[in-house]
C-alpha cells in the first residue's frame, strides 16, 4: 500500500472560526495507482493535496493519520516533513509557470536544490529526463523567462520527479492549458508512472473528462468529505452517489473547458464548512434525500474497489 | 469583508500606534496655539531660558517661546504635508490613470514626462524656484512640492490601472458605452482605493520632509513659523554652540515623530488590506 | 540592449534639456528683477566690480534680444562651459567655484550611499520574518528613515561634537591647516568627514533596511518559494533566493532615491559648514548669487543623470531578465 489516509481532518483558521475544509477522510492509494481527485472548488480536494506535502500558515492538522509506504507522516511538523518531501512525496503545483526562481538559470537552480537536500546532481540523468518530456538539454542554461509556459511546466514536472517519489501530487496542472497541451501533459504523467519514475499519483482536477483518460481510479469529494471512489470507467459509466451522477451527467463532450459550464445541472450550493450541518452534506441538494440522511453515511465498499458514502448506494 | 478589515485594523499595533501619534500632534497643533495670547515669534520671556513651568520648551536667544513656536509650527507642517500630499496624489492619479488606461502613445508620452520629473532631483529644482520667489508662503511651497513629487505615485498607479484595465467589469463598462473618465472613477479607482490611500500617506510624509529641508536651507515661508524654520533659526543663531538643546530638539523630534508615524501607519494599513502580510 | 539604453539616454537627454530650460526660464519669468538685486548686492560689497558685472549680465542675459535668441545664446555659453561669474567670490567663474566644491560632496555621498545600501539590504533581509528582530529593530529603522537629515546631523554635531568633544563640527579640515598630502592633514580631513558621513549613512540605512525587509516578506510568499518549500528546500536556500530577487527592486530604488540622498547631503553639509555643494547653495542664497545657484543646480542634475545611467548598467548586470529580454535570445 503506497498511501493510507485515515480519518484525516484539516481545518482552516479564520476570523469567524474554523472552516472544516477536510473533515474526516479515509482512503488509500495502491502502488502504481493513478488516482484522479475531483470535486468543485471548496470540496476540500486542494486542501487534501496540500496537507499531504505542506500545510500553509492557516491550516491546522486536527486529527487523523497519513501513512506513506508504512511510515507515518508528521503533517504539522514542517521540518519533520522535509524528510518526506521531494524524496517520498512530491508536487507539481498549479502555478508551474511561476514556480521557478526567475533569477537563476534552470540547471543551476536544480543543482542547488539537489545539493541543499544532500543529493548529488547528476547532469546526465537530468538531461535524460528532460529528453523524456521533449526538452533539449539547452534549457538548463536558460532563465525561466526564456521558456514558454508549456516548457516551464515540463521542466517543473521533471524537477518534481527527479528523486523518484512514491507519491506524486499533480495539483490542477492542466487548468491553464489549451486542449492539446492538456492531452500532452496527461500523456507525460502516464509515462512517468509506466517508466517507474513515480510509484503512485494523485491527480487533482475539476475536469473529470480529462482525468478519466489517465486515471486508474477516480475519487470524488464533496464539502470536505469523500463521496465516491471507484475504478475510473466504473465511476464514469456507473456512478452510485447521486452527486457523482449529477456531475457525470453534466459532463460535456471531452475537451470542453470546465469553467464554461460550472455544474449548472445541480441546483443549490454546497453548505458552509464553518458550521456544517450534521449528516450527509449533500442532502439539501439531493433528489433522493430521506430521513436517514440526517445521519452521516459511511464510506462503504459496495463492490470491490468501489466506495460510496450514500445510504441509497446499494 | 469590511468588518474583517476593521477587526484587523483595531488589532494592528503599527496602525494603532501610528494613528495615535498623528492624532496627538494634530490636536497639539490645533489646540496648542489657543493657549497663547502672544504670537509664536513675539519676544515674551528672558533670553536663552531652559525649559520651565512657564516656558515648557524654554526660550530662544531672543526670548521667544519655543513651545509656542512648536505648536504653531505643527500647523504649518501638517498644512504643507496635506496640501503637498493631496496635490501630488491628484497629479499622480490623473497621470497614472490616464497613462495606464489609455495606453498607446498617450502612455508613452506621459511615461516620458513621468520619467523626466522622476530623475530631476526635486529638492534642487525647488531650491531654484524658491530662491527667486521674493515672498514665499506655505501654499506656494506646497504647490511646488506637489508639482515635483508625484512621479513615483503616477508610476505605481499606472501599473495598477494597467492590470485592472482588462478585467471583466471594466470590459463590461466599456462595452456598455460608459465614457472613459467615468470608467476610471467608477470602476478602476474604487478597486484600488486602499492602494491610493497608502500612496497619499507616503506623499504626505515626504512633503513634510521636503518642506523641512527647504525651510532649513532658508527658503521657507517668509512669514510665520514652521518646524523646519525653527531648525533653521536654531542653526543660524548658534543654538548648538550655545548649548540651547531645547531649541533644536523639539522641532526635529516633531517632524521625525509625525513622518515616522505616517510610515508605520502605512505598513499597518498595508497589513490590514493585504491578508498575506498579516502575522498569524 | 541597444533599445533599452537608447531609451534611457533619450530620457536623460530630455531631462537635461528640461533642466537647462528651467534654469533659463526661472530668472526671466519669476516676479522681481534678479539682475538688479544681484547688482545692488554687489554694489555694497564690491563697488569696483559693478561695471564689469553689468557688461557681463548684458551679454549673458541679453535681455534686449528676442526670447528665442536669448535662449540660443544661453545654450551657446553653457556649451562653452560658461556658467557666469560668482558674486559671492567675485570674480571667480562659477564653474571654478563648483569644481572646487564637488570633491567634498562626492566624498560624502558616494561612501554613504554605497555603504548604507549594502549594509541596509543585508540587515533588512536578515531581520525579515525573524520575530524579535522584526519587532525591536524595525521601529528604529522607521524612526531613522523618518528623521530629517539635518536634524540627525545637528544631534550628532551637538552630542559627539560639542558635548562630548570627540569630533569637530565645522569645515572639512582644521582652520590652521593648509591642504596637502601630509598625515596631519589627512587625519584632520577624516575627522571632519566622519560626522556628516555618519548622519547621512544612518538615515539612508534605515530606509534600505525597511525596504529590503518588506521586499523579502513579499518574496517569501512568491510561488517559487512555495515550490522550493514543497520540495523540502532548507530555509537557507530559500532566503538566499529571496534575497537575490528582492535586491532587484532595491537597485531601482537606489535610482529613485538619488534625489533625496543628494538633498540630504546638501542640508548635512550646511549643518557642518562642510565646503561642498550644499554649502555653496547656502552661500548663493544668502548672497543672492543666482549664477552660482543655477550653476550648482545644473551640476547636480548632470551628476544625478550620470549616476542614474550607472545604475541602469548595474541593473542590466544583476537582472538576467533585462538581458535576455533585450538580447532577443530565442
């Protein structure tokens, strides 16, 4: 088992109180698994992704554990986490275009980063990896400003996977790209796994149609909790959670950008996570809601590898 | 949102301290002169008297009341700061908005103008102008300070405007045929109001410092009294050599406290407006 | 690269043109008659010189000629290096008076600007996001940067010069000395130099330290910092990168602050009767010596323009983006 998350709770501190952005999630990602993580903004998917690598200043690890390859990660201990970062768990951030230090040549920056982590930079290996994503070794002697957005993103992908991490988190990396680049990035990610450069992968997206092309499994989040996790084709063709159903039925043809259609099919808004209501958080918007939904449904395995948090899922 | 800003404002030590200091000096400048039935430059006491119950800040070589000069001087200092700051902010806003919003050759031209005024050393230009003025007043001083200190503000506002120009709500207004001045006033300015306010505070502070330098060189208002003029007189009449520390310490301390408070206020406000800078 | 410097030089050229035009315009369009006031002043001081001066002014101002002719003549004599005759030190040419004063001003300005910039940036970067330093030392920085240059100069002169008697408070060297390369003279020069230098340095230091501290805090929120942190880069590396990026706006800031720094040097010289350009300006104003005042003005403008250009070159050296953007590398 590569990644085991148990009852993880991460809250945001705000003036009005704690926002329960991640409120008890339990799941695992197997070795070699590419898991798509989907949901609306505010569903907690970004919070989950961040929690696994670096909490930001306002985030607080309230409870639950995360194990990676059998080792517990000390989420709230910033220095303790450094042992895991880069080597065990790595990130391709949403902001890839601005993730490189603008005043260092790329090769030099990578060298300094590796040295600072006590790794020996190997120029040949770096060049080979760049070649894998279709970049010539010349980029190492360039400043970030001399590269196009797509090139910068590919550089970041290479840097992030340089130490062959067990888990790679790709955070909304396609949202700023056009359709053909999205496709190329997706293929590259797949290549990383197939060549064994990364063991498992978590691809955070709000675009199920894109992640469907590469993911083995897809996990859907809603209002800080898990709604459904299933093998990709099962989730897309036979979803069981009413939220997932509506999400899938709202899907347009592959390739159309998600922002343009923002879940028009589902009336109502997600609940406030400041003081979320008890029970199932989707019940106000759910066509199937009944009395039992006042009680929190378990994230239960209804078929092998298919988990659903809904009383009516059977 | 508004409440959140207020919440942080009241808890921001820098902002609170800065505001209190400014308020104290403002009150002293407004109310202080009412305590006296004599003018600030009248010869009312013994010469070179150290601070006492009667003359709180002592007297000058000529027997003028330093405290009276100080509170009157505060008025002049605030006045020149506000007038100069307002004028510089106004010019900077007009130039910055127009350049940033219109772009093209208008931008090129205004940019050129901004750069020229920016490189010219303002105080030295002011020296030349003021030296030829026979009669100098606070108003004229503020006018020229305002006209020479706007460029960096214009630059900063231009950059902000530039980034707002292509936003949806501005596009919408433009498409619905709203005229340019109205777009700038209704759509762009309100979206950077906090930024404009911060700019004004900095211009306010720098106007005070520039005016003090002019006064000190001997090109201050020909009538009345200001903190800079007090320093000028103290230096000219050998207050240092005579050991009249009460003559030159208060005016400089007053300027430093006011300008420093403005700067600290500026940082505090920046932290209030910009959540990223708040300390958690 | 050529385009970038071409633009800059165009601006500086125009600025010089504007400065000269201001210089020409002000005496002609301001209320009052400067020539008359200069003459009457000289009348009292040096009656013999009046006739020579009147002739000079007529040639210089050429007030009976049409305006455009006056303007061209003004440029003509300027390009020949003729800035007029000083009244205060009659009959020394203004350019000679200025050239004698410039070394003193540069001797104060260059070390204080460079040292305060380096030290202030180092210190500000060090203090940023380090709680006790940030909270205890930065208020001092704010006070320093808000201090009027002349007041700090007065305080230092009073405390270290008059009360403690450690440093002299007037002139550039002892009154009983002649300029020479002897140790006594150089020692005296250094002693007289220290207080004006220190007061310039301190005020400027506060400004740089605060500016750097604020820049670093912005940089530490930048995307590239978040990425490095996510990859477990140690604070040392992150801070080094942040400093390298934050220094760029500080270089630009140096250009923006030049005018203020020069102004600071002028008033500081006045406090210490230090025989540089500031002292000249004071004498010119007190003696209604408008030629001297205007000559000094032009000199300062030229100096500031040159300094600006040097900073532009330096900026290109430290910011890779300007180089690559300008070089048009593919």
